[in-house]
């Protein structure tokens, strides 16, 4: 793993008109080429954390540095959003070309064609997003982010709205592409998820966040990261899964603003549901 590419130093942030802090005193670093997974319950500030890295919001106190500087939107990172955010009036190729306004037309077309091919959507270049399945739209969103050839890829629950089968196929395929740049170098990825299994399958390291205000509850290196075999039957996987799921369940059951507050008994009787 390389030097730190992203650093948070005592970062806190609130929003006007909202009580208290959203993120409270976060300090961590992401190494160049690392896949860092942010895992935490709804509302703990995961999207806000990505927006800080993207340069879309600035910290109230502390410092966020990307490649040694406060991030400028669009400069170093690109984001894959949870709901794809495709432009419905543009074709698939048009959605990709849209993020490359500074390239000359021939170069832009070549770049778009290259990334559509990488995600297997060449045949759909002239289709509109509404004609595509959810999994295909997700691949377009992903190709659009890669198209900018960002050093840092930010992914906000990119698989959350896919069915379980598509999700499993996409996880492998998309992550293989995300982790390497066009030149074969390792790319830095910050990946947000609610899902314990996804965190363990995709991350080199997991940052577990607790909610209201968002704090780092634990930092967990993934011992079986980047092994080609499916890790899900490993004892390490099973024990980490139990530990993370237990921690998340505690947070949600003890959060007065959660829908599950105080429902410990009835939920504890159920087996873990990962989603
Ligand atoms: N622009 C904003 N103005 C006011 N409050 C905001 C703003 N953005 C986020 N918040 C609040 O900050 C908190 C964290 O939001 P954020 O979207 O980062 O959470 P999250 O962990 O991504 O949640 P989820 O898992 O549901 O996507 C929430 O309470 C949210 O209401
Ligand atoms: Mg979010």
C-alpha cells in the first residue's frame, strides 16, 4: 500500500438549522491504492463523508486533504451515486461524454467507447437509460465515473438498489475494474455500504461508524482481502461478520431516533439479515 492519499484530521461538521454535529472529530487516512469501506447505520454521515472527499462540502473544523491539498470538486475524484443519477434525455454514450467537456471530440468518443466496452455496454451506446435494466444503468453510472479516469473513486452504496443476483455478479466485475486504472495502477476507492457482507467482500479495511454524531467506532483491516477464493466460508469471515453485525445492531437498537429503538428482544431472536 502506498502513502496516504486522503487524510482527515479532526474533522467535524454540522449543518445550519440542524441540532449538533453530523460528523464529530474524524481522523483517518486512506492509502494510495487502498479500498476503504465505510460501514454504518443510516444517517451516520457516510454520504457527507464522501462529499467532503469530493470537495462538495468543507469541514467546519479540522482538515480534509486529498493528495496533500483541500479537495476541489471534480479535480481528483469521481463518484458513483446510489441512484445512478443518469441524465434521462441523453443516450448512454451521451451520459459518458457529458462528463468530458474538456476533451476534443475524437478523443472523447474514443474514451467513451473504451469504457462502454469495459462494462459490456457497447451495444447500448445509443439507448436511453429508461430502456435499460437497473443493473445496466448501474454499469453506465460506473462507466461514467471511470471515464473521468479519477485517481480516487467514491462509491455511495452503488449496489444497494440491485437485486441480490445482479448485485453479486456486479460486485466482482465492477470492483475488479475499480481497483485498477487504465494504466494498470491501483486506484484508491472509498466505498460506502450498509451491508456487512459487502464490506467484508470488497474492502481492504473497514471504518465502522456510529451515528448521531458520526464517529469512528472501529477500524478493521480485512485479513482475507483480495484473495481470489470466496472468503465467505472462512472462520475469519464468519467471526468478523458476527462482530460487525453485532456492533451495528447495538447502535441501531440504542439510537432513540432509529425506527428499531428498544426493539432488542424481538430482533435478537431473528437471525442476521444482511441487505
Ligand atoms: N445538506 C444538508 N443539510 C442538513 N442536514 C443534512 C444535509 N446533508 C445531510 N444532513 C444530515 O446529516 C446526517 C447524515 O447524513 P448522510 O446523508 O451523510 O447520512 P448517511 O450515513 O449517508 O445516511 P444513509 O445511510 O441513509 O444514506 C443526517 O441526519 C442528514 O439529515
Ligand atoms: Mg447516504
